């Protein structure tokens, strides 16, 4: 009897908790002139929600730092044990060309700036094993030579 009552009471509380609200704080802010970007650690407080999508974070950071979301890269987010708080890293580049130049290819793929190369697993493995027989700059020539 009593157990079901408390359960029903909990269900009432859950939806009324702040749905979809989150707060962003940035730490260790640094302007990296060499790579033409600003970089920072991002702490996200999101009580009552599992986590926050990186696209939402990019939009919010764009407002905070007066920039556009296409030059912002967010990555490495980990949710704290028990939830409600995540922290990760963000980079804000000066312009889209710089993103293309300095950002690793895999992060550009995640952002939708580049297509992932579609090569068969078997082909990749065969190429790798052919490359083993060479050293230095000759390795690059292996893949193009024999196909």
C-alpha cells in the first residue's frame, strides 16, 4: 500500500523538474593565437535531463562568445556519476577556413564538414599489410601502386 503511494508521488515530481534547461560555465579559457582559436573547458549543469546534445551546446556557446555555431567544435564530454553535470572541451575558431585547416578530419566528419572515406575493411587491411614491407615515404606509394 504505502510503497505504491510514494512511487506515484515521485512520478508527479519528475515532470515538474526543470525540463530541458541547462547552464554552461567555461573554465581555463585561453586564446590560442597560433591556431587562431579560443579554447576552453566547458561545464554543463543539466539537472533532470540525461545530457545535452553537442549541437545545443554549440548554439549556446555561439551566443555567449558572439560567434556562429559552424566554427565551434565541442568534444570529449563526460557525464558525472549520478548525472546532472557534464564537462568537456570546446574550441571556437576565428573563421570556417581555419576549422578546415587545423581541425582533425574525424572531428570535421562529426561536424558534417567532410565525408568519411568509404573503403572496404578488407581493402584497408590488405593495404596495411602491404605497407608493412616498406619504410618511410615508400609506404604512401604502396596503396596507389597495386589495386
